[in-house]
C-alpha cells in the first residue's frame, strides 16, 4: 500500500485490494521502482519516470538491496514492516541492528490526509451511502413483494448498485460481500456459496457487511 500511495499508482495483483506487487528503493541520489514492467501501460510508465524513478525488474529488488548495502549505504529500517528477506539482504538476519531503526517516514505522512485525499474520502462515502440506500430500498420492496431472493442474489445486487452509482470511479469490492440471512448472520466472516446459499424471508434478520474500492 505504501508504494501505491507514494507513487499514486494502482493495480489488481491482490484480490479486493487495488495494489501492484512492487518495491521501491530511494537513495540520496536515485529512486527505483521494482515491478513487472508488463503491468505498466504507457501512461503509468511516464507517470513513474516523470516522478524521477528508474524502473527495474521485480526480481532485481533483493540483489539491488544487497549491492547498495555492500557499497556502505546507510539504510532506514522499520522493524514492524521490513520483511525477513530484506533483513537478510541487509545482513541483519543474525540480530544485528540497522544504522537507522525506527518508524517508516511514510507512516505519519500517509496517515495525515491532505485536502484532496480528505475530499476523495468524503466523496467515496457519499457515493457508497447512496448505493447502499438504493440497495436496501430495493431489498425491502423485493422481500415484501415475495420475490424469490437469496443471499447470493442480494450480494450481487449490492455490487450492481455500487457500480451504477460509482461509474468509472468504482474499482470493485474491498472484500466479498457478507449477505447473511437468519442464522447465517451469526457466522463470523460468512459469505454465501452455492452450497450454503439461503433464501431471504420477511421473518428473518438480514445482515449485510460490504465495502468497495
């Protein structure tokens, strides 16, 4: 997520999360993006290069870290997020301390939203609120009318409403929609499958837990 935020790029490598599998390395004089270049279209490539980053192969990340460490470059390591592979590449796997070991400099900056980010969050919540209001209005009428409706159908309709309201801004769900009827509502992280799919009834409670990107 930090790479996506830092470079303002998005991808689809992880289900329900708009990120691209990649790494970034920044030195006092250079900046590198390690990524499968086939995932970058011309606009994304230009955007990254205009930001001053050199694009390198994804598999070159660890060798580059090792080379930079061997050259004597001082690394800033955040132990809470640094992978074991990177620790090994830096020669810190045996418990040695990095020269600079503290919270990532991106953590607090990323946490404080600028006006554009704050407006984007507000707009997203407003769009999602409209979509869910339309979904629950549709659902209430459908159930009251005796429409043959099940959990999967309800989940699909919630996604359709989000897509209609969001338009091109809708990038997909943030997790599989939990549309749970009756006793299924008590199952943690339940989501309907063809084998568990349950009909909706006016006599049952209905739980809907969903989100969008």
